[in-house]
């Protein structure tokens, strides 16, 4: 029986890395929980409300998207539509070519990871520099983020200090403050030299066309301070209907993502620089990225499009804590990634059909989700999809259920098996040629088989004095 | 919890779904369930044709196989009696999981009807029968594992209320009690390394509170944790909530 790749992956993770991922996620989760309950009498009511608003948006994208396009255009923003990753990258490249631009500074955006923008631009001679500290470290190491919010949760400061030394950013020094100061000094120059600033958007208000961008490092503001052109890459699901909805979402996002009341920088961008404003980008583009989101919308898992990328489900997930992000072979790891990543593969769903299996279905992700996505239900739907489509990765390591179902629908066979199962206590367990059994007994013992004993007790125990009351009655329908 | 669930009948007749695990391994937990229900004045019917709730295949993604088993359960537990099950996980399967896998099936209505009648044992005692405290005596420090499929249900507060009300018993808190034990059904064999690591961490937290017994409403979680502990050479004592309640009655000469 083939093994599950994610379960194999975990064997290769060092104890040090595992401990740092565990501690990092645990601490953030616990702070988040405390903050939400300290500040709100009923945080779950807020999560449900936010979920309903986003579900409403997701189900009405066909009307909200034209509305927000018109609003953005009236604000002086140029709107582009990219149905694929390639089109989105080409749109960014096209804007830069038209301006003769060669240098781009980039704030953290998951959708740019999703479409592979940095590689696309580099191959075309454009410098696309990550300015979020974590993403910058990922970039100089030619690595990939392992967490939605904390891209270098898998790295130690010693590794980072070594990378900085290699890149000529100073002699080895693993003091976090020194590392940060060196990155800052390097990036400041790059901000000033850049032609274009690229950001994502955490939310876009349909009502006002405002883009909302949150960061803790201010790098998004820096990216837009000196450049003349702002490009925002925005997944089509990022809309909220009204400005007033932002009060709810910003409060939930900061607490859920980083256990803060509010992220350090929250920008509201209504368009390019107005004539009266002294500086800022004079040109602004919003590229709405579909990249299979409409396919997700048409699927049985559309609720996943509510996601606001806070990472709370990663932090609480006992599986993510053990395996960390790279195990998921995807831009989006953890519980949200186990749903979203296979769906974003489209007709290559089978390549990631194992991701929805990498869960004990414990439901902790749903409990912390600020938009109340029923992640376990969606994982189950995708497991069923994997089974229906005979995806080998979905079936790897899973015992077949056909014979069990037959037996469990036939009382006579079931009762026979209960008695026959007693053999398990006689045979040495390692002789049983069932891989599933070995997978169990490698690390756990099996309880003693007592098949049929309860039924026997029911039949044989003495009846009470009154003959009926309090006595179990067996019946066969 | 769904507000449309069916309350117990005045005559306190109920059906018992013993669960496949108790049928195969944990006869005494099923027996304790019967004894506890009878102590509460219930008449317990045991449909002989019962097998399993269908969850293994449901979680495995094989919904055709699962629906076959659920349809058998619907037939076996036909009628209007409450169905009591000593497992939060099987209860969640029948109240929630089946609704998901029967969404587009013609017999969704019958499946939901069974779901509305299904109660996890502790939830039934406290919220169905209105019994908030438990008599008798049970000496021991209890570590109570909140099995994950009880999230969002009334089971955990119900079980905790009953356990902590027993004379002589105390419920010992332990770290990260909202985290999974790593069982997850077929997850435990298809992801054995991750599953075992999760369980080992869980056991460390539990041991740190030095309990006399580890208690849960689900034998499946207990099977996993006890199996891990024994294999590691550090066995722990486990009991189903029903066994604790039954033992309290015995110790108080109420049974």
C-alpha cells in the first residue's frame, strides 16, 4: 500500500524545526483566543456575521464585480481582468513595459505567489524585490513561504544570519534586531530606486472602490511612497459590500492573524495621486485575478472563497503543527490550503488529492475561522471527489471500504465477524497481512477483542422482578 | 445544537446504538450505558441488526459505501424512539455527517429524521432528561478528553457537569485540552506518523496533570491514546463516561 507523501514528509523534519513551528503557532493561537474573548462578549457571533457577509459576496460576485470596476474607474484606477496566472503576470509585465519600467518593489501578497509573478518577471529582466522581511528572506534563499502570514516560520535566526552573510548584507550576526536593521538599510535604497510598487489588497469596498492593505512593517506604504505607479493584484473574492463592513473585518483579521487589535499599518487607497496631493503614484492599476476562482465558485466548496488569509486555521491545526507548510506542496498550506490548493489545480486535482486526507477532521480550524468556513465539511467533500475520480493519492494508505460496507449492511455477517474476530487475540499481530493493521500496531497496541460479549450479556442477564421495566428488549425490525 | 431535535418520550423508552467499537472491543462501556440509562428509568431496546453508523467510509471519502451502511442504520433504528449512542463521534455522524452525504439523495428526509432522534449519552442525560448532577461516589482525579466531534454540541459541558458533580471525583484541567488526540479514524493508519505524534503530545499534556483515569465520551479516542501509551511502555487507565457514572452508582449502592 502506497504511503501518504505528507506523512513521509514529517519524518524528514528536524526536531528543532518542528519545535519552532509548534511553539510559534501555539503561542499565536492562544493569544488570539484570549484577545478575542477579552474584547468581545461573543466572538463566535462576529465570526458568523463575517462569514455571512463574505458568503453573500461570493454568491453575488457577478453583480459586485462590475459595480466595483465602475467605482474604481471613476476613482481614476485602471482595471484589468486576468482569468489565468499567465494573464495576470502578463498584465503586470505589460504595464511595466509600457512605462519602460525595470524595477518593482513588492509588498506581501499571496496571490503573487500563487501566479508565480517574481519568477515570471525575473525571466524577463525585471527586478521584482520582496519588501516584507519574511518574504525577502524567502526570496534570497530561493525558498517558498511555509505559512500564509509568517512565511519563514520554518527558519531559525541562525539560518537567516547565514543567508544575510552569503548575500553580502554584513558579517554573521544572528541578533534579530541587527538582521532587521540590515534588511531595512538594504530595502530603503531599493524603495527609492523602484519604478513600480506592487501590492495585494486585503479588502476592496464595492461601495467606495477603496483598497484596504494591512501590514506590520509599513513596507506597502514605502512601496507606494517613491514609485510613480501602483499595481494591485486582487483575487476576485476580496470584495466587501460597504466601507462599514471593514470595521468587522479589520478587527477580526488582525486578531485572528497576529493576535493584534489592529495591524500596525492599515492603508485605505482610493485611487492614484490627486492633483492637490504632493506625492504618491500618479498611475494606479487593479488586476482582478480569477485563476480558477470561478471554478471554485461552481464547485461544492465555494465557502472556501470567504477566506481572508489570516492563517488562524494553520496555527490551531494539529497536523500543520507537526508537518509545517512545505509538506503541502502548495502556496496555500494548512487546513485552508488542503481545500483551496487541490481546487486551484483544476483538471490536475489528482496531483493534490492527498491534501484533504491530511486531517483528523478535528474541526479546530472551523472554530477559529474568522469567516466561519466549514473546513472539515469541505475536506470531506474533496475526499469524496478524490474517491469518485479514483485519484491514487486520495486512496494511498487508506484501507478499502467495500467489504466493510457489505458486512456492515448485513447483520448476520456482522455478528459472525464479531465472533470470528476473536482470532485476533490468538495470532501474533505482526503476522496479519494487512498494511493498515501494521500502520496501527507500529506505534499502538490493539485492545483485546470482545466481539459479541455485550450482546451475550444482554441476552443472558437476569430479568428484573417486574419482568419488563428496566430490562433491555432485543428486537429485529 | 439543532433546535429541531426530538425530545425524549414520557415513557422513557429509548433505543441503544452500541457502536461498532463497543460491539467489538468495549463490551463494558456498552453495558455501562445500559445500566446508566436503566437507572434513569429508561427502557432500553437494542435492535439486534445494528452494525455501524457509517462513519469510517464517510471520512474515507467512499460515500457510496457509507450511504449503504447508513441506510441499513435507518432501517434498523426505524420508529420514533430516541436513539442513544455512547459516542460523540457516532452522534455527530448521524446528526451532521449523514446530512452532508445525503444532500442530493432522495431519502435525505428519513436520514435526517434519524439524526433528530439521535443523542450522545451525556447530552441525553443532562439536556434530554434534565439530570444535572450525578449521585453515588467515585474516588479519583479525572482527566476529561474533549473528543473533537463534540465541538459545537452540548456534550462536553454536559459530561463535565455530571463528572464534576460526583462525590469524591474531581476533574483535573490539562494543557491544550481543545487539541485532537490524533485518532481521526482511517487517518490513524494512513498518516501513522502524524497521528502518533499528535497522540504522544496529547499524552504528555494529560500526564502532566497526574490523573487517576482518562475519561472521554468516545472509546475511539481512548483506544488511540491507551494504545499509544501501552506501546510506549507507560500504560494509562481509561474509562468511558458511562463507566464512571455506572461505577459511581455501584459505589453508592444505587445499582
